[in-house]
C-alpha cells in the first residue's frame, strides 16, 4: 500500500488500467466479479465491461440472470459460459443464447443438466453465429436438429457431449463449418456415419462411444491427423484414415458374453491395419486384451510404421500376448512408454470362457512364462502399493525388450506399484538393462491414477 490509507478506496490493484482489471475478472465466475462493484466507486462498473461471462444459474432465478445481462455494457463477449437447467426456463435460455450471439461471442460453452427436459432445440439464431470460433455443448437434453442453414463460418473447434445427432444433422453442421479443425463427439447418439471427407481442415478427431450412446459405426476421415477413439464392444469401422499420424485407441467393456469372432478378427485387427501409417500410437488395456485373444487365435497382424508406442495398462498376463505381437510387428519402434494406470479390464474368467468357446486350452494359451505375471484381481490388489515387488515390473520390462528390434528409449510410468526401496531397486535394474540392451530406460513415478480422458 506504500503508506496510503486503505480506507480511501485506492490501492495498487484499483490503480491498474481497466483492460488489466477486465482480464483479472475474466478468470473468475461472473457472480464473483459482480461482487467487486461494492468495493468502491472505482469498481462499480468494471465488471460490466469485462469481455467474459461465466454464469451458473442452477441455484439462481432467471430474472437475476436477466438483470445481469441487461446491466452488462461491453459490446462484445469474448467468452460466454452458461450452465443451467432447462425446466421452466427454456424461453429464458433461448434469450441468453441469443444475447451471446448478438454480442459476437467467440468462445461459447453451454451445459444443460436436466433430466426433466429430453428434447431441447436451439433457436435458429444459434445456428447463424458467424463469429463463434470455439463451441462446447454438454447436455443429455439437446437435439442437434437445425431447421435452418448452419453458418458457423469462423468455427475452428466443436465439442458435443451427450447430444442427439442424426446423420442428416451432422452433415448439415459440417457443411456450415468450413474452417473446422477439431471435432469432439462424446457419447453422442443416433447418427451412424461420420463422413469428414468434405471437411479438409479437420485434422483432430476425438470420439467416445458406449453401449448406451452408440455414436458412429463408420468413420470416414481422410484428412484427420490425430484420432482418439474410445468405443464400445459394438463395431466401429475405420473406412478411411489414410492421413492419420497419431492414434489413441481403447474399448469400453468388461464382458465378453456377446463377443463374436467377427468382432475380434474383423474389427479390432482390421482397425489396427488401418493404422499402418501411424507414427505415434497409444492403446489401452482392454484393446491389448483383445489383441491378445487375436494372437492366441492365430489372427494375422499387420506390420505397422509406429515409432512411438504408449501402453496404458495394468501389468497382467492377459495383455502380454497382445503387446508381444504388437512389438514384433512394429519394426520402426524407437520409443516405448508403459503407463501402469488403473483401468477397467476384461476379467480372466471371461477371457478363459472365450478361449474355451473356441476350443482353445487356456493353460496352453497362457504359457508358463506368462504365468509369472498376475491375473486381473491380483493386480488390482497390488495397485495399493505395499504388496508390489520390483521384480514384477522388471520381468515385464525385460519381456517387452526381448520383442523389440530398434528401440532406443523406454519410459516406465509407475502408478502406486512400489515403495521407496522398491523404486530404487527398480532404477538400479533399469541401469543394468540399459547397458545390456543398449536402450535408455527411464523409471518414473506417475501421479495420474486413471487413464486420461485428454488427448493432445
């Protein structure tokens, strides 16, 4: 304060230019920003010119939000975030969205969490937003069914979660986004074919599917460079991903009861075959288990051009045959990362049942050198940490090294496996293996407990 009397309402922060104060207030919820108007006369109207609004109206009556927006004086909103319920306030929500469109919001985020309203349609003005560059919609109530022409001519990033999309609607939306570069579809339902062949700027695609939110069963994405796909046991066919350089794949399910040989051989391995030009590949534990079953069934694997491979898995014997085959068919592999995350996997009982249904002897399938690795339930108990032994991780690392040809670097990210003494022992082992195999091996503790939902 430099000796100034704090009671006169003047301080260092208040003396800052409005542009800096607006930047500060943009980083907090609008409700908190409004409270600063009570600090002094200097602060009375600062919030109303902040080019960012973040409104959570679940516990706020609609007229209070209307008053806030009527008081807001900035001619432009850079960022507009609205989180609200829909019941008994759809007309208000329409007006709030129109406010954001009229103020030329460049980043628009809408979250509607309300099971009482199932089919909410956006007003036509929402689809005529020529200034929005980043759009995020999260709601189980939204039906994306534009009745008018879509004109999102500045949009570069689109993220839709739990929305209902017909094939006709997705085509209409994509046609209205000529500059679109990034597309995220999280548990969106009803549409079956995603065709990005006429969207040459879309280079990043992220899709999550489940048995309840099926999403696309066919993906045509000839221009996409980065793909992250988490899908259900129901087939999802990669028709064209010829420009793909980076991929992240896994499967959401733990029950093999309805799995068919066609899915195993015709989908998972064929999906892998579509990744023959991918240089950076990440696969999850369940996907690896499926590859293990394919390997045990003598399914032919494609040869890959992968240079960087990341395995997000627990150390269980059911992933070993799949990993082994993957490594053997990746002759260009330079860097291998093993991230021992906690994750949902198929139980060994279901795996063995599947093998028996294909007249395969489970004891012969899980060879003696694989039985050194624990089953799924054993590993889950080991993730607590104190029951783990460094020789388990060491054996896993050695097994993987034996199946690589040109590996230069191996990074092992451990989640809760070892105590301090066990970790030091493993680091010492890694040093010995590095010299023996001429591969740089790095052992690190990871604080990421579960498989990440982000993709970069």
